[in-house]
C-alpha cells in the first residue's frame, strides 16, 4: 500500500508538471508593464521594454496611427520583449497587439504630444543659485501619503533611516520662502519609486525599483508637474537627481534580468565598486581597478547597470527624455558620474543636448583633485585608460573647492588652499560653470565639522556667494542646522511638519520657514544669507565676471570679480572680496597700480560688514576683524 501510494503521488506530480507546461504553451500573452508607459510623437524610435508572461513565440503589431514596429526581440524565458517603435509624427492613441498561436492580448498605448517650445527646459547657469532638498526631510503638505497601505515600514520621524513624511507638495508650499531667500533653482534628490524595497531605508530615493514612477511616499507625477509649473511661474527652475549607474536591490530586474548582460554580475556573483577614479584618468591606469570602478556594485549591494549594452543604454537615455517631457524639468544632477563609462555619457548627453539645447546637467565627481574632476567635464575630449572621450557634461560639482572651503574655514588648511584650487581653473573647459558648495547630503553639516562655528559658516556663505561658478546650498544650512555623518546630516527642516507647528508628539514647536518662528541664531544666519544672495542677484560681476586672486596667505584670501580684468578699471564696477579665516583681526594692503585695479579710485562697501577699507599711497588698505569678509565695489 505504501509503495502504491507513493507511486500514485509521483504520477500526480508528473501529471501536474506536464499540465503546467501545456498551459504555458497554450496560454495567450500577458502584459504586466511597459517601459516607458507612453512615448512622444516626433521623437526618435522608442525601445519598449515589455514585461509579462507567455511572450515566447509572440509577434507584436500596432493598430492605429502611422506608428510602426521596426524590430522585436524576446527573452528566452518569455518574460521580456524588446519592441522598437517608430512613433510617427502625430500624437495618437494606439493599440499594442501581442499575438501567439493561443491568443491575442491588446494593450492601449499613448503617443503624446511633446511640450511646446515655451515649456522646453531652461537649464541653469552661473547666474542661478541652486538649493538641494531631500523631499522626505523638507516639508509634509500631503498627509495622505504618510501611511501607505501595504508598505512594511511605517513613517517614523524618530528614526533616522525611515520615511518622515515630507513630499513634493511640501516643496511647492514653501516656494515663497525659497524665493525670498534668493534661490532660483531647486535640486531634489531622486523621486523614483523605491517602494518595492518595502523599507524606510529607501527614503533618500537612490534605490530605484521603478524608474518610470514617482515614489508614492513623495507624491505623484501630477504633484511634480504642479511643482514645476509653480516654480516656472516664478522664474525658478527644477533639477532632478537621476541615477543611470545602478538600481535598488528590490528592483524586479535583480531576480529576472531582461538580458543576461543587463547588469555587471548578479546579486550572488559580482564585484564591489572601487573608488579610484585616477585609474580612468591615467591613460596607463590599472585595468582591473578601472573595471571595478565601472562594473562594481556600489556599496557592494546595488545592481550595477551595464551601459555598454545598447539596450541598457537606450533604456536609460529615453528614461531621461521621458522625465523631461513628462515633468517639464530643466536639468539633471547625475549621480555617481565616474562609475559610468564616458562613452555612454557622450551619447547620453549628446542626445539630450540635441533634443533640448538649453537643458543642463551637473555630475557628481566626488574627488578633491581638480585634475580628476576636470577630466570628466564636457567640452574637451580627454584621453584616459578608457580611450579619448568628451562626456559632453555641462559641468561637474566643484568638489576640490568643497574640500578647500571646509579645510580653510575650519583652519585645518591655509586660505591658500582656496587660491590653489582657483589656480587650476584652466583645467576645465568652462570653470565659470562649476557648481560650488560647502554642504550636501553626503557629508556632515558644516557646523558639525570640527573647528566650525557660526562665524565660519557666515564666512563660508560670503565666499560661496562671490566665487566664480553657481553656488549650491544644502537645505537648512541657511538657518545654521547641524548634523553629523549620514543620516544625521539629513534631519527634518524645522517647521516643515505639522507636529513642528503644534508642538505635539514630543516635538518642540518651531517653524524656521517664518521669521517669527526662528530662533535668534536661525534668523541671524538667514538674514545674512538672503542679503548675500540678493546682492549677487543684482550684481552681474558676481554672476558672470572673471576672477583674479589678489592676495592669499594662511589667514587671508582676496580676489576681484569683474568684466575684462586684463584691463584697467572701467565704468563697469569691479568687486573686491577679502576674507579672514583667523580668530584674530588682520590687515591687508592691495596694490592699485596694475590691472585689474589700475584706475580704481572709489571703494565703497557693497554689503555692510565690520570690515573697514580706504585707499592711500597707491594701496587699498583693508582691516578685517576675526572671521569677517569685506565686499567692496571698485570704480574709477
């Protein structure tokens, strides 16, 4: 009986297995997702990445309009289809038809109209001021997305690595504050859907599980479009953080790759990313280390996309196009820039600049050596171990200046460190485009840097507003927020959450978005920053003028900004900036005989500070109290 029962059970399993195979072979196609979810008439051929079941032996066709399919490839497991679609010239609603011998599945698909010329990206430049926001930590204006059903980890503001409830509407509701401060460009950390991770650890947005959706914790695409419209109505711009290097561990691709080479390796077998960018910069760089930079998994856990695959490259490029057309954004911040092949960036940026001439992007090259950061800047084909390539990147962030500012202002480095960075500007095709900063979400807050204090922070803002390039602020630095290393540097903006203003849930009542809600220290710093940014907004020389260092030593840095500094002082005013990082006062004498100050006779404060200045005997004498800055207007 036991043998007979065992045999019957085995026959049952075999029958069930054969039946499942028969069902799979006799089932009609099932389509569960199409990337991109829509495309745009008049754009180049789109690659539709279709996910589903029973796609093997399936043919695809289009009904409606003049769009047509040019090529189709299907994965061996029948889960993925690559359909190349020529969208034609006119917007239309079409039907995507998937047919196999066992049935037909029809899916509606939209070919949308492109944005009109008046809504094309505006880009950013050195006349702008960029402000970095982590939406989850800035402001909560939509309580409906604070407790998502079917999401494992609840919002919890008491935990540093959890969603706190901030959202896109929270940014829009505080545009008045940002504009009054002097901000013209808002950079948000990624808005990609990270929710498949089912973890509050994904609050930052850098672990995408769907690159064609907004994370529901942060809002909807409609919310983003409303933010863009509201910002544009004020003359402000929106820059979106995007991550072509990797996706999150919970992305469906991690367990079911569309092609065998979609990633560099698998979750079970991959190499860890290395951070030695010099192996790319050096034409003779170590090949194994360079491979680890380009092919390694960031943090040894995030699946590394293979941009050398034409299918992956096209997917990522048209993903960028889709966000530009759908949301109306003005630029990108490109995460982990050196970890992606420069050959990909050349094509990616070339495509975007051809379609959107005013669109701009800034790349993260986290390195303090100008020889490294300038190597990745666009505008020049640089020879490295990966060939001779122009990335066509508009600009990298000025990380060398970041390290110089932090070191000099906390007196770990001399002020000559800043001058040394400026001396290497010729390495860049466009040093005037560099994005300067002393704080962001990847580093401890400036005020939590050993040796920092509010006076040093004030001095840092003074230099940030007057150096060449476009200044970038990190949310909350303007009210002197503190915070240690990640995630402590990502605290909530006080006043951005309902509990802040009511004082409930063990939260101290505060609202730093309003003058009446700020502490004295917060108000003093905000007033100083807004006055600096207003000066900059009304002073072309500080936005686009040339820069020449006048003097630099351990404690003092002095430089001049203005047009055509190779000639004598002209009717266009020049601006002299002198900064003292020391805790003791210092005097500086600047000769006036040679350009760029020859012929300048009047020196007036452009912004009132405790510094004093007067000219005598062919010299400009400046008295700088401890940790103070002078900003002088120089005229004939």
